[in-house]
């Protein structure tokens, strides 16, 4: 538990897709499947095309109408504990939304630097950082590198990631207040050992990517365009247990190894044949609508044969922010084999 401006804070971490209801002195951020005062999430069909951090800045009442300094002060003068709920292994959007919410509660207003952090977070969470930006010197890759050093069990890793992330957000906010640009500014981190080390980690990660490309499987797919008028041919890359933590970003920039010389627009990664993440480059104007339905149909058959419950299906990216561009396997792991999943993807991507 940490305190900010005299307010003790408790963090709780729940599974992705957890449904939350508003509770007193509690904020659900980047999880909850609602966008209402007290629960701010964008992973649901009724949400705006925003990330959680940008929702906090765009609609500060979602925080202030539910939690403010007055509601956290008991009649005795003792500050009530603020409970913040987010998803396990909090990412850039989760920690940015926590940081912005805490500043908002403390000051009661949104400043320009908070807007800049929200704007940058939206680029990160939507995977639309400009490809011409130096990937290794961005706040996104630096925080990812810092998280790589958090080698702890999940119960300790989750709060450690929040602590690391909030420290980094405070640094970014301070630099923005001083008038600096954060989107691509290597000099911003010059002379700060831990951040310079993180940049070197990101630079070295490119060689991990080259290994992943070599061991991975390249496929050609014809994916439906978002406007529904046609199918577009794209290059795809399938990688088991990737070594590169920036795999998605390197792959979409890779004009050398992708046959069409326009990057790998489709990426499928798997971890120990249990967790699968599939996604497409937002710039390519294609999506995966319908793929999760096919996977869920086969998953249900496999679970039935195993006598295994099927409570949490494959996530289909059904929200305006993602617009069916990502597919994620059940959190407890899939019952489908790797070859079965590849066959379903190949069938989905036929001309």
C-alpha cells in the first residue's frame, strides 16, 4: 500500500475481462467492462474509441464524480483508503490511467502535460506509434524494458510494475512541464543510468527479433478489409515462445524479411502452446472479425471432449478502440493444438 498526498492507496489486480461494479472509494481502471463513474474501461462494445488513459483525461468526471479528496476524508479527519483495481501484469495504459487519475484526484483538474501523456498512451495502446519514430528511445519501449527487470512471482510483480510505472510517469510529466517532447527524444533520458540501460536493452532486442524471424513461420493471408469491400493480401508471421519483447513492433517495421516488403501485418505469437495472441497492423485497414468465432467453436468442441469448463472464450477485440484487430486466447489456456489454430487461421485467411 502506498500513499499519495496523504491518501493511502491499495492496489488489487484481477483477470482481463473481469466485470466490475462501482464501489465506494474504489476505482476500476483498464478493466471492468464499463465506462461509468468509478469503472473506466475501453474493452467493451459500447466504449468510445479511446484508451483508458485518454478516457480519464477526456471525461474527468468519471473519476471526480465518484472519488475526490472530500469523499476520501472521514469525519474523524483520517483519510479513507483509495482502492484501485486494474488488470494483472499492468501495462502502459493501466499505469498511465492510474497516474492520471491520482493527479486528477489531488488537483481536481487536467493540465496540458496530462493531456500529452494521455495522447501518447493512446498511440501506444492502439499500436499506432509512427513507424518512423526511433522505437528504442520511446517511453513505450523503455517502460517495457524496465518491466523485463521485474523478475518476481505475479503477486509481487504486479505491484512492482505499478510502482515502476508511476515513477516513470512522474518523470515524463515533469519533463513535459519543462517543455520537452516525449514521443521521440533520446536526449531526454541521457545521463540517467537506468533509462540508458533500458534503451540498450531495446536496441539489443532487435537481435532477438532476428532470431524469432528465423525460427518463425511466414504465411500469406487474405484478410477482410474493415470497409467490407475486399480481401487484402498481407504477410503474416507465426512465432512460438518469442525471445523479443518488442516483436510486434519490429515485425510491422520489417521491410527486409516480409515478402511483400511492407512489414508483417499479421502476427501470431504463442507461449508454451497455451496462450495465443493474434493481431493485425492498424495501418493496413484489415481486421480479424469472425476469427474468434471460429476458434471458439473449435474450443468448445475440444473442451467438451476433455470434460473441461469453457467459462472464458477467445477475446475477439470487439470494442471501437480495437475494432476486431486483436484476438486473445482464454486466460487459463486453450485446449486447441498449435496446428489446429494455424489451420483455422489459414482457413480464415483464404482468398
